[in-house]
C-alpha cells in the first residue's frame, strides 16, 4: 500500500499532466477552427471545378485520346500498378486516428496488389514509421505537410503523382484519408482519384436533351482543356483531403485530451479518498498512541505512589 507522501506526489503528478492535456486541448481547438474555415473558404471553387469537369466531359468527342480519358479495364485487377497517397499525422496522442488510416491502407494494399506493383506516397511521420517498420518501400515522403496543409504542398503532391501517372508508372491512384462526418465522429476513406471516374461516368451516362442544346467550343482543343482542368481538380481534391485529415486529427486529439482530463479527474478523486483514509488512519493512530502513552504514564505514576506508601 502506498503511504501518504506517495499518494500526495501522485496527485501532484496527475495535476501537472492535466495542465499539459488542457493546453493540448486548447491548441487543437484553435487549429481545428482555423482549418474548418480554410476548408469552407476553398470548397466552393473545387465543387464548381468538379461540376465543370462533368459538364465538359459530356461534350468531348469519343475519338479524343488523352491519358485522363483512359481506364485500366484492360489490365487485370491484381496486375495494375497502384499508387497510394496515405495521409497521417506527424504526432500521436490522437486516439485511434492514425491507426485506423494505416490499417485500412495496409489491408487494401495486401488484398488488391499482393504486395506487387504498388507505390506509397506518405504524408505524416506516423505513416512513414509504420510502413517502414513493416518493410514497405516508400516512394515519396512529404515532410511537414501534415501540420501545414496548403495549396503549395497540395500542388507538390499532385505534381509528383501526375508525373508518375503520365509516364505510365501508375495505372490507378488511391487516397487514404480521414473525413469528418460531424464534430463527434470521423470516417476513414479510400478513394480512387486516377483515372477520374467522374469523366468516364459523365461520358457514358444518358445525356439529357439540354446537353445537346449547349453550344460548346473547345479552344484550343478538347485535349488541351482536359489537360488543364484535371490537374487543377486533382490538386484541389488532394488539398481538400489534407485539410479534412488535419481537421480530423485535431478533433481526435481534442477528444483524446478530453477523455484524458476526465480520467485524470476520476483518478484524482480516487486518490484523494485514499489520501483522506490514510490521513485519518494516521491521525487515529497518533491519537491512540498519545492516549496509550498517557495511560501508561498514569499507570506508572500510580505504581510509584503505591511503592512510596508501602516504603513508609
């Protein structure tokens, strides 16, 4: 059993830890608020760009050949060269946030590729350490991006992936990231960004009458238009996933720190009870010893008095 000093030291240690978890909660709350505003400010542009791609795709002639209009249907599924952009954080203390991402990515790689023809593009130190420890080869590690998602970093990532896709190194590209469903829950997603299904779906689905009535002029050419807007869309999509992942990380860390604070408060309550019991027991023991000592002195005094009377 711990003594009073050990319990008091432990209570002090937990309170010091609570100061750190409270500070981390406040920092994550501030970062989350800024990231949400950043995402809300940029979403309208990229939604409009997505709608424009769908609209343009309906009018592209069938004889136009472009890398973004090709599909990997002629290649067996397990033989396709797949690229995975995996978004994790640089730090832990965020509950199961990072674990859920890397586990989903690992399962998809092992099931779909059989560890053949895959390339990993990792954002975040957690993901880099995890896949390196498993012996996975990492094609590109984008440092410092997880803590500072912005368009410049999104352009760097998309440029690297698009270069490999254009050169035929990759047949398909997937993004594994965490999306915030609401302020309490997040969802890990894996989505294919190349080749763009939105283009193929727009070209193959039933074309409404209004689509034929639209007058579309491609200048300088349909291929040039596609080659211009698709990379912008990929950049925008990657930027959106970076910001959503960053938001989800801060939200997960806030929840983890809040749970830590609640657990610490509960532990302190239990320790205070133990401390009070120990302290009460110590006080009772001291009182008992004082009373016993007083009785012993009184008894010794009485014995001495009897001896003095007997000697007279």
